[in-house]
C-alpha cells in the first residue's frame, strides 16, 4: 500500500472541506456499501418528511444563505442581504442553499455581516484514513469583494495505525470577488491560500513545509433548477518532506466540476467530480507523480431560522475511478451561517 498523498489533501479541497485522497485503494466489503445506501436513504427521507424547518424564510433584516463551496474553499441561490435573491428565484420563494458544496468550491464570497462555520468529516474504508476540518469564513468589506478564512485540520493516517490522530497543517485563505455574486448568473472569485506546516509530517499529518495554492472557482446558473461549479488550481511547496524527512520541491494541479440539482429550495442533490495530480517526495530532491480521480454523489438540506441562522447538513459517498478505482468512503458536512452584526435594511 502506498503512503497517503498528503499534498493531495490540501490541494484538492482547501476552502470548505478537505478531501482525504489516497492512491492505494482497493475493494470495500459489501456490508460497507450497504451501510452507505442506508445512511444516504435515511438522510433523504428526513429532508423530505420535514419540509417545514423551524422557519421557512429568514427575516428580511438578515441575509439569506449564500448557497459551497466552492463547494466551493468555497462554491442554488440567495446569499445576499435582506430581500436580495438570485435571478432564478422569485421573491416569494424560501431561502435556498447556495454556498454549501462539499469537494468543489463555489465562487460566492460571504455576505457582509455574516460568518459561516463549516465542518467536514471524511473517511475512506479501504485505506482507513480519516480527516476532519473546520473552516470559518469572514467578509472583509461591505461589497463584499474581499473574504478571509482559515481551515484547521485533524486527521489519522491509516498507513500508521499506531500513530493515533492529531492536528494537521493550518490553511489561511484570501478570496477576491472579481465577477458577480450569489444573485448573478455567473460568478468568479479567485483564491490564494498559504499552507502553514503545523502538522507532524513524520506521522503523515502534514506536507512538511510552507506551501502556496491558487484556485480559480467559477459558478454558473444554468437553469432555475441546475447550477454548476468549475475549479482549476495549482499548489507549490518549495520544501516538502516525506515521513523520513527527505526534502524536495513539489508541484501539483487539480480540476473540479459539480452539478447541483435544486430539487426543492431547501433540498439539493449534488454530483461532484474531482481530479488531482501532484508530486510526492520519494528521496532527496526526487519526486513521483500521483493521480486521484473521484466521483461524489451527495445530498444537502437546510433549516432556516427567523434570527438569520441557517444550518445545512449534508452527506456524500465519494468513490474512486481510474487511478483511484476501488476506494470508497463517506463524507459528512455541517454548516452554521448567521449574522454577527446588525445588518442595514435595504
């Protein structure tokens, strides 16, 4: 079994939910597949059987949910303040889910006066790897053109079962809204991230050096019921380290694409595709290319409250194809989004 590709994690899913990708996947048991189906069906039934969340709409004094990414860090609609809605939603519709993608980043910055707390947990059953991330997104100005966020990581490497779990690298993100917003047909928000090597690379919890990532997320509203998100990015780590401390410069690139079907304003179905190709340190100043390709069907649903709080749970079942064929996992998502200051009325 190959060692986990640590660089791939940070490159593939930096802003909203870090995907733990490994290149050594094989077949899972039939009981695992059955558990996935039961869990997915239960979540779908819960969303449909409880269409009336604590409040069907948010107060006009508070922002609707931006969406997630991102799903996309980061990209389906309405995250603008007050009565601002997407162009595909009428003013009488309840707030929809917009910025709550899982593996693919959306191009919607956080609405002014609103903070989002995002938690992800992902586990692969063959490799036994798991990773938990916490991301917090803050708008900088009222435009809102500028957004800052950070991601904290906890993980366990199945390749080193006796090492236990621990904290990984810290990720600092800046994103600029170049085009559009949550109310536009198209939005584009490039992101620049810095990786701080706080995780122990000897235990498979970090890349061993400072890194920089660039990402170009694009979100496009196709129809009233269909939204797509597109990602392309690259990561450079000048002094990456492997588990034995050998150092080399590594480079990688990634692509992502997702379809989001707005079945109901507060219930969506997602199909995400993520591809990552990156270098891994194998000896001093020596690297090896590794590739990962995953498809990830999932669902998400929302609970809206009159005080402006929106809670969005979600679940997905990523599975590997091509170079990652045979790997299967489960992905859990939970977002809390709420105003942190009194918002101006429009």
